C-alpha cells in the first residue's frame, strides 16, 4: 500500500488532480513506522486492525471503529488478515475553512470514533465512510464532488460532537454567545499567527477587552486548556516544522519558536510530544 517511502516519510501519490486517496485494503502486510502530510482515516470492515504510535501508544481497532491520524503523526500498521478502508486527504483541501484548524484536540495525534465513546454519531460516521468509498470507486458523474461533499459532512459531524463549542459560554446571555465565540475564534487565530512572539496573558487579555482573570476563565472554557498551555502547544507545532529542516539547529528552532532558553524548549517539547527535539528530528529524518 505504501508506494513511496523515503526513510520514514511516505509521499502519498494522489489520483491525478485530486487531493485525496482511498484504498480498500485487504493486504496482510506490516507497514513500519512512517508519516505523511495528509490526514489518514482507517476503518476496519472485516476483522480488526492494530495501529501503534510512538511512546508505546496502541489502538486496537474493531470492525467499524474509525481512527483519524493527525498530519505528520508517526505511526505503524500491523500485519493482520481482514479488510479495511484507508482514506487519506490533504488538509489543503480545507485551507479556506479556518474552523477546521482545531479539528484535532490540541497535542492529540489521533482521534478515535467508537460506538462507546461517540454513540450519538458513530453509526452516521460509518454510513458516511461507506458512502465515500462507494462514490470513490464508482464511475458516476461528478463523483469527486460527491466524495468531497460527504467528507465535509463527516468532518462537520465529528467536529460538532467532539469539540466543546456546543456547551461553552453557557452562563453568558444567548445574545452574547455568538459575539464571544467570534471573539475567541479571532483570539486563537491571533495566537497561532504570533505564537513565536512574546505575547503574554496580559497582552492578549487587553486585546480581547476582558480583564486578565475573566479572560483566563473564558479562554479555558473555549479551548479546554489554559492560555499558556495553548500558547506552548502552538509554539511546539511551529517548532515541529522548523525541525524538519536539517539546516536549522535545535537552538535556532527554540529561539524562532518563541522560547527564551533551550532547556525550557526541550522540556516543553518532551512534555507535549513525548520525545526530545533531537529524537523527533531523528524519527522524521529521511
């Protein structure tokens, strides 16, 4: 199934003029640790499937469990008899839709949809995955448009039911909730764009128009984490991209990501990624 593998980096060979690829995979073959830029979605159809991530994280998928793997996530697929849908798509497809920036919970390499964890949407997700496969493998007119439409339906369904946006700001008057949502979407976008700069809690609270204490409470309710934890997560994501460039050393990556010391950078990187910057670079070198 892996067509182009350099070291641990897989280059996904899309169909001509497409930004997605789907396999109905029935190969009994082990795929070693590798990574790629597209999101990968796996749903076993017959028998299960076993996915491993670094730091000895294992996912034992059963039939119709669905796993979404974050772009750039190092993962291994174990040899196993059976059938499964393996669907890969480039997030550039969704670049115009800022709302999908936080599709994955912060620092989470994978998102699992099971009937136990998400009983309200699991059956619909399975149905959409099967419809995507049927359309992708068909010769129907406008099949690409249909696949993209069903993919968006799937992502919207999952995002609305796995994020906390439907319950946040519950103590704010209804006529203010939309205003708060728009404001905090804007604030998180600002943090992503300026995460490598010296932006303190006081600075961002002032931009928001709230007191520091009020802002801290609302930000945690919106993002599910504290301001500084969110900021550090975005800095580490920024650093990951720098570390993929062999011309940039660890110290330079730390400084350019907004960290004042190499020790703080290494400590935070290991806390968030489960490995040191050097280990990360070695895993992703090719």
